[in-house]
């Protein structure tokens, strides 16, 4: 629970700065996946349920995309779940596969929602399409890179406490 709270706080901090989507998105996705790595799928899902609401309140997510919040929540949950199921094998190749497949599933959920379910202007809809795939992939690369760096710094025979 402590690690989930820590990752949630870091995610809120990133969102509080109000950076553009192409900076905030990868960092938020990285924290979702890092929380999944450290504390499990439920941890990532919990954080992923709150991030779209914070993005909407902070203006990172434009107001016309407000109806997308439930779909973003589902997309975050899908990213975390697919990644978590594959990454638990503790293999870099499974982690990469989890990032790629999870990002693709998130992208499909969001892009199809703006295509078929939620009526938003085309320029606004584009923010829920390819940029979502890119930010999820970049976030996954950040998460895997940081996770591997932390693993390499641990002393042999010592496990992380948590």
C-alpha cells in the first residue's frame, strides 16, 4: 500500500506541473507500470483510475474530452493488466511484449471510443489516438529502463523490501 501511495503521489506531482501531453503522458504511464512492477496489477489499476480525473481537473485533458474519462480509465486498466500478466515472468522480453501489447490494447480502446462512442471534434479526437499509443510505449520504455537500473543496483542476495 505504501508503494502504491508513493507512485500515486509522484503521478499527481507530474500532473500538477501541467506539462504538455507528450511529456506528462509518458511519465504517467511509466508510473502506472512501475507501480505494477513493484506492487502488482491492482496497484497500477488503482492509480490509473484516478489519473484521468486529475488530468481533466488540471486541464491536461481538454474539457471536450471529459466524456472520455471512463474510457481512459479502462485503457489504463488494460495497459496495466496486460503488462502485469506478461511482465510477472521477470524476463525483459516478456516485459517488452507486455508494454507493446498493453499499449496497443489501450490505443485500441481509446481510438475506437472516439471513433464510435464519443462525439468530439476531430482535432480533439486525435489526442486519443496515435499520441496515446506513443505515450504508452514511451512510458513503458521509461518504466522498464528504470526497473532494470534499480535491479542492477541491488546487492546480490538482497531482495527489495516493500
